[in-house]
């Protein structure tokens, strides 16, 4: 298995995951041409994707999905709740598949296990993807962790983990108070220390990759995210990867 990011953050997200001959894209928050260019940087053609898996209806995750899926004839998978929220915008998509947030399914060689997360959307999920031998856990856009989140991410070989903000930077920022409340709330986004604490509560014995993702460009820094996760894992900060908004990150092999 291998995975790479097209970009990560509140201005757009996209994560490519590959096993054997199967390649899927989780979310697409970029425009048509931008998505093709970002895939091109990874050596991929748009029509090589077997599916787009959607996490939830916020525009940094679905903004580019309908146009890209319609143009390249790619099937789209989303929870029934997400489909309800996006139905008007997704009319041009030919193959739309709904699923319940607890139901696993397969796309080609990839086993896909969604799990529900607390976030201010209709039926938001995140994913664990596996090839039968190795597993990648993905967790962004989550206000707080839950026992379900923790058991889902237990013993993964790689994690892409939200480190949205530093609590002190968010508190000191000039964001309006209601927005600060939303971000830091139970249906908002995970801060560095909460992400670090999650790592201390799950089985990390198989971990070969940890990438911090969905960093706020105003209220966080890569160094702060790295330091928090490294302290939790007892590793050096440079071992922790960071997915950025402009370039994501390059291929990582599991
Ligand atoms: Zn987001
Ligand atoms: Zn969101």
C-alpha cells in the first residue's frame, strides 16, 4: 500500500490511497484543473481513480467532487447523511453509492472501514483503509475523540491525524468569538494536544508513518504539531510528517 496527499487544510483536501491495482481519492476540495495538476505531481492521471470516498459535506472536502467525478466518470461513495446534504450539487454524478457510517465495504483491492466522528456535519465519517495486511487510518475534521474513534485507529500501520490548532494561538487570534467556539467545540476540530493524547490511548506498536494534517494556517505551526505528536510517541519531531495546504505530501509506502 501507499498513500499521498494532494493538499490538506481548510482551503481544500484530497488524499490518495493505493493497494495493488486499486487507487482511491478521499475527498476532493480542489477545482477541476487544480486537482488534475495535483494528481500529476504524484504521477497520476485523473481517470486512474477507482472511486472518490467522501468524509462529509463541508466544501473543503466535497467542493471539487461532483465536477471531477462527472468529468472523469468516477464513482462516488458517501454516507446516506452526506448524500442528503449534497444531493442537489451531485446531480451530474452518474454513480453515487450510499453507505451507513458503521458499514465496511470494498473497492477493488481496498477494504474500506468508515467510522462516525463528532463534527458539525450531517453524517460525517473518517476511514481506515486496508489491503488485508496493512492499514492506514485517517482522522481529520473531528471535534473530540470517542471510544469508537480510538478502537477504529488501534494498531494501524500509518496514521493521517488532524492537528488543527494550538489552543493558545487560537485563543489569542483575532477570529470572532463564535468561530473560536465552533473550532474548539465538540463538533469542531482537533487541537495538537488532543491529537497527541489520542496517540497515547491507542495501540501504536505497528506505526510506521504519522502525518499531521488539516493544520490551521493562522492558529498552528508545523513545528508545534510535530512537537506535540513526537512527545506522545517518544520519537524525534522530524519523524512526524506534515501535510500542508499547497503541496500535501509525497508518496509514503506502508
Ligand atoms: Zn475540513
Ligand atoms: Zn469539516
